[in-house]
């Protein structure tokens, strides 16, 4: 089923590319994405959430001479991100159809991007995983480069160069690991990393006779860390993101912030933390400082923006910084005391909730900004609007719900993930959690300030006739708004899916 789930969007992309009529291409692309969502939901229905074992596993010999296997499977972490991908892609396609009138090439690239994302979240062999990791980069680059704003070329090139350099360092790190272990199997590498055998195999070789194994392990870890830090992005490797989100078409920004940014968090959880636990603990203090800087600096940077897309881009960095705080806090050595394991589980559950909830909320916010752009001939600056609540109360009300969900209002989905992250982080890394609270306060300030400037105040003559959302338009965002309430009131919808996987992670981090 994972093979079908991965290849169906790719096959759909090839067919859509040859469809001459754009309306037919849009309909076919949307249909394919909805079929993929239906398959993902059927897998969710069959998933045994109480088992820590990988499920829906497929494993076949591919290129044994280089250690490459076709090896895929799902646990709670993978399935959560697959479901998120399959929700955001049709959401973005509907928004693009309504507000951007995409061509068949645009739709085909979106489906190709979906295939790359699903492959990344299900592959368990590094060669297989890395191919899909890179595959997701290519469609995103062309979607920004060909359909973005006035500065799209510079933004697309910056996005490509940053992520490509990160991918190169990541690849080099794993080539070193393959040289000493003769495997690209992520599960085997994680077992070697946790047992300490990985460092032992990095003992001096003819190629590095004077380099201690611990030093080489730290260098390999640094290369992999950089590859994932760029993708998140973690401060100070974040400078590509605001321009990319600002210049990309709104529907593409929905996918970039909703799913693509989660690839880096997934890499930390699936690859970096299991394979390099000791190296992460050795660098824990600077990593915690980087997570705090990511949270606080991006929140204050968002407050200084006047471009709505750049503001939401910095907001995305801020929210993913909380995920990094939870991951790094959980990596701390605490021994086998069950109370510490419980705090780690709380932090990691919060990270997974934050990943999913931010994906839904941020993609909805970029959809609303797309509506503003569409109805104002491309305007996206805060100072260009004002008083829209009087002219478009439904639009402003729904965007207000998404905004309050983003700032973590209790009762909406953004609250629970952040609460669990801080619940776990405070006993594990109290100084980092305390400093990160500054980011929470700044987030509330810049989001409420944005709402006040765009929605409230006297309506100008220019916007007095601003059209409110029609039924066909608010129905596009209705599922996302519904999820914000459902997951805010009943977070166990996700926690029951992830808790066993998280408990397994936390138990492995106890030693």
C-alpha cells in the first residue's frame, strides 16, 4: 500500500502533464490527490496504534553492491506526516484552482512534490530515502521559479542552493557511515548508534590515521545536523525561508510551510537523534541555545515585517523552533528514572502535535493571504488594508480563528502541542524553556497586531466593497477550521496514534 501511495501521485503527474485542457488537468490532479488521501485514511484505519513495530513494511533487494534496498514502513511518526501531506496537498490544489488558475504543469509539479514527500516519510534505507528527499526539492524549485512573485528567481535560487548544500553535507556524512558499517539501513544504523558500536567502528583508518573516533563521529554528526538544520530551518540557517515563502504562489507556500518544513523535523526524529544520541548530548547546550534563538529572534523579526507572507514565514520558523526545543530537551541524559522518561514522552508528543497542527494552521493562514492577494490585485502588505471586518466578516472571522490557533489559544489545536513541549522541556532544560517564553509573548503581539491592522479600524473607500467569501470559497477552508477545533478539544485523536511510538523513542533515550 505504501508503494501505491507513493507512486500514484507520480503517475498522476505524468498523465496530467500531457492533458491539453487546463481545467481537465486541474480536475484530474485534484482527483488523484483525493484518491491518495482516501488510501492514506484506509491505512490509518488499519494501523495498530498500540504496537511499537513498523507496519505496512515492504522490503526488496535493490542494489546490494551499494547497500541500497527498497525498504519502507510506517510507525506513528511516519503515518502522522503522511496523513498531513495527504491533507495539505488537496487543500492547496483547491486554493490554487480557486484563486490562481494553475496550468497543467503547475498541477503536475504539485503531484510530483506529493510523491517526494510521501517517499521521504516512509523510506527506511538511506539511499531510497535520499532520492525522495531530493525529489521533493525539484518540483518546489520550479513551482517558485516559474509561478512566483517579482523576485521569484532570486528566492528560488536561494532556496535551491541552501537546501542543496545541506543535502551534500548530509550525503557525505552517510557515505562515511556506510564506509565503516557497510549498511544504509536506518534501523540498523540507529541500533549501532544507541549501542556505541558506531563510534567504535569509526576507529582510526588508513585514511584518517590520526583522527580519534570521537572526533570523526562529531564531524559526521555536524554534517548531518547541518543538512537537517537548513531544512527546518534552525537559526542561523533560516535566511532563505522568508523570501521563498513571500515570493512563492500562495498555494505553494501552503505546501512549503504545511509539509516541506516538517521534513527537517522528521530528519531529527527519525535519523539524527537515534543514530547520534551521544553526539547530540555532547552538543546539547549550544543546540538548546540555537532553538531558543530560533524561537525568540524569528518572533521579533515577524513583528518587524509589513509583508504578510514574510511575517507568516518568520512565524513558521518560530513555531518549528518549539519543535527543536522539545527534541533537544528530550535528548538530555537522565538515566532510567521513569519520571524523566515521562517528561521526555510529553515533550516528544508535543513535538508531533505541533508538527501536525502547525501544518494545518499555517497552510490555512497562507490560503487566507492568497485570498487577499487575489482580491486586491496582488497586495500583501499589512498597511495596504484596514477595516476589512466591516466589509468581509466571514473572511475575517475564519482567518481570525486560524490566527488564534497559531498563537496557541486554549480550545484550538495550537495550544496542546506547545503546552506539552513546555511541560516536558521545563524539568529537562528549565533555562531554555524559560527564555523561549519570550517567543510566546512576541508571537501573540505580532499576530494580534496584524489582525488589528488588517481587520479593524475605519474601512477605507477602496475596501468598502471588498467581497466576502462565497460558499464555494469558505468550504475550501472549512475542513481546516474544523480540524483546529476538533484537535484543540480532543487532542487524543492524534495522541493515540503517536503515543506508542513516542514512548518507544523516550525509552531509547533513557540510556
